[in-house]
């Protein structure tokens, strides 16, 4: 029996067919597609209907292979949403979280609701694009739409609704809105009221593994397939990625490495201490009511944008080519703090890297290899810093780091991460989110008793590449320089 996982990342989406036999997972990629945002006027949107179309294409691929699906599920990037009108239709095209409408919005909201109050209610880190700030910006620019709207759905909720006609809000994604209160186990009525958001928009929150309906007859007729049950998995892609970490030790550190780098550990209860607020760590909901104590690091986004810029200029490099150029460039030239707000919005990263370097008294990298090396070394050094904060905050000591996600195909980054943290990196699987998505579907079908059994089978089914730390002295010195350039202290 086969099941299907759709994993929509900020840069691309894929459909993976999964089969479980003799306690081995086999996956087959049925469909892969770019997820290109679309700029209209000054606003940046996701191409939501195209994504829905691609999901249908994935279902068609399964049909063409003669596969009868036992279930399917969708996970995607977090924080973004659509509003549904009273007639059941999507009222407007969802914004991309990198749209500029949230610039300055955090400070504006803090005037009504203090930062510590929001954190104390939600346990979520402050990122200007969190749904709470997007909704505040949206309400300010278009109050009328909130009078029209009947329901608020996150991206996977929305796509699942298109497929099944059923509206529900999945837990892992709901937590990323910064409007969900883990202590009361529901939407925070006080926050909604103070933001003047109608609480009726926010529906029933369901935990990962919930049966969420089946394909509408109109959808199965259109595709010429039978009824397929749809499961609400950990629909936040990072929740699914961490579900797939093949850890044997219950206390483990992870780095989900894609467009974003998400680093942290898993905890049973959210850590909502003063220190967590000060370090700006988050507590995102996960599988089996677990929480991910983690921090966002800007990740390979900066490299993606550089690549896009070179593509635009007609000098196309593949990711492996860029990695090779970085390898050939001199070590430890300039460093950036990848999390500087300069790098958040889309566009040409080259002048921003240049600006950062000049402001910090460094010679800016010029050649493509130097630029890529600067980005990758800086990421590895930032990982070391955040790993240390994770240890301090969780009170745990980690003897290595699990890396999952598309970024592990960058072997140089994996090796440099091991060098920077001075501990081994265990890399795999690359398709973490899609595999975590499959695993939760199987848990909901009783094929695994819990996530730990699933992780054991994932460990036995997919290779893990070990990177041992090297060149420790050189990386130690680089780290000291990085901290002072980035203005960070331990
Ligand atoms: P997301 O799910 O956020 O869209 P992925 O997990 O697919 O992201 O990871 C995409 C990133 O993986 C790219 O930005 C790129 O840096 C890296 N990557 C993908 N393929 C390769 C490759 N062949 N070699 C090196 N890096 C790669
Ligand atoms: C990674 C991710 C991350 C969020 C960001 C918006 O894809 O879901 O966990 O912070 O996208």
C-alpha cells in the first residue's frame, strides 16, 4: 500500500510516494516543481493556485503509475495564510512572508501589546513576518476584508480545504502564527481581541495525525481517481523535518537545512523563560504534542538569491558549481551575520554583502567563489553560536548535530559545520520534511506506535553521512573573529 507526501518548501515542492515493507521505507519522487513567488505591483505573493495545480499533477502521476493511495498529506513553509469568504472562496491571493508589508509592524504592535506579553502567551520567537504581524499589517491596509472573511487558514490548511472541502487549523502550523497559546491549548482570545481580529475566523485546531476528510468528488472526478483519505500531518515543514530526524538518543540537536536553517532541540513542554525571550528562541508545536525549541537562521536563502541574480545576469551556475567555486576560494576572507535584517527581503544580495563588509571594516568578497565562501563559512559559524545557545537554554549537551533537508547535498557546508561546532555532523535524510510527512501518516494508520519507532525505521532506511570535525584551530580563530564582526557575545 502506498501513501503520498507533498512537501512545499519556499524554493520548491515535491511529491514523494512512500511504501513501507519489512520495516523499510522506500520512497519514489513522483513530481518536483519550482515554487516561484510572484510580484504584482509592490506586493509579493505565493502562486497558490499553481501550487494546487501541482498537487493535482502529483496525484495524476500516482494514477499513471497505477498506484492506489491509502492516504495523502501536505506540509509547507509556515506563517502564511489565506482568508476564506462566506461563500467558501479564497478572498485574496496569500502574501509571501517576505513581502514588505510587515516592515515596522512589530514595533507598532508592541505599542498595544508588549513583547514580553506576546511571548508569555505564545512562546514564539519574534520574526517580523510572523502571522500576527502579517495580520496586523493586512488589517491596517484592508480592514474591509476582515469583515468579509469567514475563516483563516494556513497554506496547507488552505490546500487541504481545496481538496476536501473541510476547514480545520492544524496544530504545528497554528503555533507559528504567534496567536496560539500552548498553555491553554488554543487560540489566544486576548491577543485576538487586542489586535481586533474576529475570533470566529480561527477554527478548530487539530493535532498531527488527524484524519482530515477525503478528496471531494469534484476533485477525484476531475482527476479520474478514487477517494483518497487526507491526513493533517505536522503540516509545518520544519515539524515534519524534525519528525524525520533519525536520532537514536532522545536528547538530540538538529539543523533543518533548506531555504532556512532551523536549529534547536525537541522538548516536551515549551520553554517560555526570560532567557528564551532574551535569546529570541521559539517553541513551535510538533508531532505528538512535542515542541521544537529552536531559532531561525537565515540559511541558504542568501545563496539562493545570489544564484537567482547570476541567473538573471545570464551567468547560470548550478548549486554544485557554486559549491565548487567556494571550495577553490581563499578561506576565511570576509564574514557576514546571515541574520542581519539586510538579507531578509528578496533581491540582489551582492551589494548588501558589500555594504555589510564595508560597515564592519572588511574587504568585500568580489569573485563568485569568494562570495559563496563568505556565505557558507558565515552560516557554519552562526550554527556554532546558535548550537551553544540551544545547549544553554535547554540545559542539554549534544555530542553531535543531525542535519536534514536539501542543504545537506552541500557537502562543503556539512563539513564546515562539523569543523565550526567541533563535533560530528550526521547528515540525512535530504528529503526530511517529506519523509516526516509520510511517517506521521503511517503513525495515524497504526503502522508505527509513535515517532520514536518511526525514527528508528527512518534510520534503517536512509543513509546517514558522518562528517568528523577537522581544522579545529583555524575554525576556532575564525569563530572569534566572526563573533566580533557580527557583534555577538556568548
Ligand atoms: P526548501 O524546502 O526550503 O525549498 P530545500 O530543502 O529543497 O529547501 O533545500 C534547498 C537548498 O538546498 C538550496 O537552496 C541549495 O542551497 C541546496 N541544494 C540543493 N541541491 C543542491 C546540490 N545539488 N548541491 C548543493 N546544494 C544543493
Ligand atoms: C521553513 C519555514 C520555517 C519558517 C519559515 C517561514 O521552510 O517553515 O520554519 O520560520 O519557513
